[in-house]
C-alpha cells in the first residue's frame, strides 16, 4: 500500500547511512530520497532515519539570527538587540521604523519565514512531522519501537507550535498531512486550544519515551542528545509558564500559576530519572562549573540540546560558530560586544543589586560600593564567566600568527591575555561618544570590542580538551570548527521556571529554594545565598528576584527577550492597542507589571557601550600596533580564574586601571541626524505579532491579529483576539 509522499530537502546522506538493515535492492529502489516510500516505516532503521530527519529540520540552530527556528540563541539578532544584552536597535525597538504589514519596515515573519522552502518553512516542518507520525503509525514495527520513535516526533511538533504560539497566540492546529491545495484551509484556533494541544503532544511524548529514557537516560551513548521524557516535561513547564504570564493572563488568574507549579514540580523527579541535574564539579573555583557546562558533552544540564561536529566540509558538516563569534580578532575570532547596561546591572559579590542601579528597586541594594570605572570589582562570580575586559586571561589552544603574524601568540593561546584597551589618534576624539577613531592593543586595532561577551566559551583553563579543531591556516580560521553543544533548555532554567511558577502560585518558600540551588552552583556559600530575607513573605519582591536571577543565569542564551515580552516589561502593559477589547486591559499586578516588580520599563531608555581608553597623559597613538602609547609600560599579570585569590588579583588590576585607563562611554543605540540620542520604543501591538502579507495572501481565510492591518480586508484593523479563550 502506498500513500502520498512529501518532498524532503535534507539529511539524505544521514538516511542512507542508517538504513543498515535494508537490502541493497531496497536502497537502490529508494536512491532518490526526495520521495519517501511507505515501506521504510517497516524497518526500524528507515523509520529512525525519518525521525533523524525531523531533528535536522526542527532543532534550534544557534549559528544565525532568530527566524529559522523562531527562537533566539544568544547572538546579536533582532530579538537580543531588543534586550539589555546588546545595543543597537533591533526592529522591535527602533523608534524611527515602525513595523507594518504592507509598507516601510515589514513585520518580522515567524509564521511562514520562507514559505517557498519547505525545510525553512514553519508549516513545512509541521507537515514533515505529521507525515512521519502517519508513517510510523501505519508501519509494522512493534509498538515499543513505535513509541520510542513517535515520542521524539510528538515533542518536535509541540516545539514548532510553541514557537508560533508565543508570538501569535492562536494559530491553525494541523494534525494531518494536508496537500497543498486550495481546499486545505484551516483557520486559527484559540490560544487556549493551542496551549492544550501542545501540552497533549508533550504528555504523549513523555509517556512514549518513559520506558526508553527514565532509567538514567537513553541506554546507548550514541543516543545522547535525543529528547527524553524529561525534555518533554521541561518544555511543557515552559509552555504553562507562558500561559500563566501577564502577556496571556491579564487578570493574574492564580489557577494558571498553580497548574504550572504543580506540573513543573512533578517533572523534577522525571528529569532526574533521565539523568538531568545541575552541572557540578569538585573544584568549583570562581564558578568553574558554571563555565564548564557549555563545553562538555553529555552534561547533565543539557535537557534539550543541539549537537555539532568538527567536520570541515561536505554534507556531514555541522559546526558551532559561537566560539569563533565571541573570541577577539587577534585570536582569529570576531567578538561580540556586551552593552554597558547589562554590565552595570549584574549583581555584586553579596548577591544584591549594584548601588547605582535603578532597576529591580524592590530588591535590596548591595553593601559593596560600585565604582563604574572598575566594573569588575566585587561582582557575582558569573560576571567573570559572562564578560571579558582588559587584563583577563582567556586561554585557548591554537596559533593566531598563522592567520596574521602580528597577532600575539601567548604561547599558542595557552597563556592568552586580553588587553583590549584603546587609544585615539586625535585627542579631540577622546571624549566623543560617537568617534570610532580608536585602536585596540595587541593588534586588535579597529577590530576591538569594549567589553566582550565571554559566556559559553570553550575556555582551555576549564576544559583541557577543547571541542574545536584549530585551523589557523584555513580560510575559515581558528575556532571555525567547533562541536560545542548548544543547550536550548538546561536544568537551571527548569529550576527557574519552577521558582517563577511557585512564586506566582504563592508558594514563596519553594521559589526561594530553587533560587538558592542555582546560586549555590554559581559559588554562593552562605545560607541565604545572597537573597534578601523577605522573599518568602513578599510576593512582588520574590518575583522580581526570580526574573533578575533569570536575567543573570541565562544571559546570552536567547531567553531574555521572551521574558521581557511575557512580563510586558517594555511598558508594564499599560499602553492600549488600537481596537483591543477591554479584556486586554491588565488588571492583575496592580495594572502595571513594571511598578509591581520595581522594574524600570525599557521603553524610553537606551543602551550604550563602554571601552577603556588610555589616559590623556599618555597622549595619542597611530593606526598600528607599534603606536600603542603604553607599549613601554609593564602590564600586571592578567587575572587568572584558576587561582582562588580573585580579590587580590582584581585589586592589582584596579590599581593599574587607575593610573593608565579611563572608562569611556561609547554610543550604542542609534542617534538621529543631529546626533541626538534615540530611545527604545517597543509598541504595545508588538506583544502579539501580526501575520505578514505573504501569510494572508497565501490563506485568505486567516484572520489578522487585533492591532494590525488586515491585508485581505483593505488594511482594516485585524479581528483575531489572542486572548479570547473560545473560538468564535
């Protein structure tokens, strides 16, 4: 019996490699893998190849901007550039370019993305998944094997739908393999129906994968990285947390929080039975465990993970570009620049917010003095694993002089020190926030960053067996071939989800205990882990502490923009959307999530950068490495995180800064043609995105979201209500 086929555009090679139990004749008959015959589902190897194909289509891809799989992964894309992590206006917060449906800056399209490329199309992925579900169910494999395979596929269908619902609310629910014909029309379902559908798929996934994964994970190490029962329940917890959050829960209905709390709490023993937990190490000097998990295979932290390899060419090549993206240019990288806003926002060493910070004002101020000229002094240990600044050690294994003989070798990277201070060639530019007429030390020159993102690095001092294959003479250079895993969901996030849901449901003591678990791994040793005493009795402060902890623990992992949207922290949820019914008015959280939390709304703020320039007394330099005004100055030893005496090292560095460097503000967010600062402007209708014109043109029965122009109705206001729980 034959059924309809679906076009495939990926993993043909992988499929061929795993069809080991099929006959040569069978392989010859199926040599063109663009068309899949139903017969492959009678072989475990064939069915498993189709499941692997689903992974290749639907796994998060951290190697580019958000869009392909709809989630941000920490790079400086439009989503991350709408948070405190990076400066430079992303499309969501640009005050000079409003997103629209038909003109100007087009609304970002996470609904189709690339509708003419089935593999890059959201609905193409869902159709492929449905095709696999039908195929496996119709095959002759034993039920145990079917469950093992289907459990993975149901997870990915839920993952695809979650990435739609968080942007649009209700979307069409499609469980069948629809043909691309005009009669295949499915309207948008309510958001509640979509949430229920996602949770049903995840419950089914967890049930089906229970036998294979809840006795310590997959039995074969070759299966590490595949989803498990724990993965399914972790995503379910994230989905229910979204449903309880202010963006969808304008009245603050406690039962939504209680449901999320109960489900996440029940998931913890399942996650543990699958082998998940916080990544630990015995010598956790200066939060080494926090750093190590990002360059470790089979870390217990990796609940939902994308794997990579170091293959250098061909169909099997799948490299992680993060390491190359964050390393400085004089190590063959390019570097990512952290905004000064986030640098200044990080907690102090006692776990409290910096004295100069006016964000999270319901949380206690640190007893440490914060001097912005020396931002590295007395900080939460995760600060040092998240950022890199002039005078720190950042070891690696490779020879950057192969690319450029002027690059400092530092014993082939093994003793690399970052000295990214700058000098100017014209003294008049030294105080100009817009001037780029500066050059960085150690051959960084024009390719320098003020403060580097260090998070998720494969640090040689932490991991002595790097996951990259150095290729300094290759055209792609140094760190291009890295197999470091990318964790989309890690165990610490599950604990933070647990904390947030517990807080929302008023189980405050449980919320605090989850925060303590996360902080203990980060190096806190006191009984309170630096958390203020009233969190177990003060719900607004407790929730602020949870969101602050999420911002720090998950920085540069692609989670912050979702949190800002969920909690409507751009404006507190106070602004109205044109045409929205009264049910959109935020009545919970005192009608303003920002004031409730003591959080300073991001709208009308701006993010700038910082750099450390040479003091005026050293004069100016030129455009070459040899023109460094400090070339004759003896530098102190770079701060070495392997050594426990961190405070002593930092004090020495501070003294060097005081006599040689000046912190300089560098313009980050845009300025207008008159060099007047521009400020973040996130419009209230962006909390729920409108459907792009192409989506409406493709399906004229799709209702447009309230607040957006309906292309099919002469640009009249949309009529679909993402907050309506019942379909009309």
